[in-house]
C-alpha cells in the first residue's frame, strides 16, 4: 500500500471532523497512517503517535517533517499503548494493524476507550481474517470486530473501506464511536 491507499482507507471517517481535533495513532510504527491522519485532519490537528519502537518513531518524525515541513502538532510517545499513558482526552484514535498483537482484545479496547472523549471515534485497520500466523498472531475480521465493539462499550462498527492484499485476505477499515 502507498500513502494514497492509507488516506483512502480512513478518509470517510472524517466527513464531520471539528477543527483542532486531537487524535492518537496507537501502534504508529514508522507512521504510514500517522501521515494519512495528518493529511485528512489538516495542520491544526494534534496527533499523538504511540509506539514501543524508538527507531520507528524517529523514522516517523523524519517522514512527517519531510512531508509537512513541521512537526509542531505531532507528539511522539515511546510507550506501550496497552498500559497507562498520559494523554489528554482525545477526539479519536486510529489503530492500524496493532490490536492483532493482543490475545485479549476486549481488555485492550476497554483500556483504549478510556483515552477518548464521549462520542470519540475509534478507527480500526486490520486484516480481514480470523486466523493468524507468526507475524500477525491474532487478526480479526470485520464481523469479529463488530462483536468486539459491543463487548467493549463501543457503538456498532461501520465498514469504511477495504483494500486487497496478497497477504491474509486483504484489509478493512472500520469506524466505531465510544458510547457514553
């Protein structure tokens, strides 16, 4: 996938976004979807990129600065998002291929939900399959994600887009909202 594909997977989640939104990319890695978030949200958004990999976060910062000529509204946080974080209440969270590393996804989703403002958005990008492998241990299909949303206190998931892949049956993106 390229940058335009990343943007296409998330763009429809932001048709009604407020200016100056605050979002986090949990499990940001080297920042492919952080860059897409910034493009869709605009220069006034604040983005928190969270990952355990320091070198990936450095790469993210360099890519962000190169593409947008600034990192003023980007905060990189070297941490495990499944543990307590010092984040302000967020308008939204994006998780791209990061939740599939956790067996107990409901526990992680309930934790992630605590970072969101009431009616905050959760955008999920994941392989559309329920059986993993060594590199993607616990993926989940969109149908499974719908069930996970109900169990963890989110609204019904809405399928945003799909993207083909020769690996694990392609990707989907989905949107859900934190229930008050």
